[in-house]
């Protein structure tokens, strides 16, 4: 399950992409537009800065902006930064969690197939795929 932290990070990234004019966007503006607590967003954007997705400056004219073109971000990289691995079971995430039953586990192929579908879905979606024009949004919600 994707937590509010992951979902809000996507909303921040969408907001920054929609207002991407090269200037820094104040967090209070994003918080207001997205109807999310500024205090909660502060913790989220800190992780996003540390993860290299966005850059921020403080002071007058400060705020946050994307470090790459919106089409260069995948939903998968954003979610994995905020949520950790999207794997349904620990045994398919690297050598550290390798299960001793790996060679004969009857459920492992199913978990691997599920993980591959989730991974391919989220890494196949670009941030720009989530952007809508106002007309598209109105048609979507009605």
C-alpha cells in the first residue's frame, strides 16, 4: 500500500511540474494548492531534496523546483524514494534478504511476477503522464 507520504510526494512533484517556469516555488503555495499541511510537506520535501529529485533554497524568492525536466521523472523513482522498495515480500529485494528457501519456494514465482508488474507499471509512468490541462481535469472529475 502506498502511504500518504508517497501520494503527497507525487502531488508535490506534479505541482512543481505544472508551475515549472525556472523559478523556485514557495512551499506554502504548493501546500495551499494541494490542500496539504505545510508542516507535513516540509518533511516530505526534505527527503525529496536529499534524494536528488528537487532542489530548494530558503529566504526571499526561495522555495523548491525540479532538478530535471518533468518528462525525465518516473512515478516509480518518486515512490521508491519515499516508500522504499515496492516489492511485496522482502526475499526478492537484494541479497541482504535472500531467503534460504529461494531455490524451492512455491510462492516465490508468484511474488516475483507481481513485483515485476508493479515495477514495470510505475517505472513506465512519467511525471508528465499525470499532468492535466484544466479542461482535461474538469472532464475527469465530472
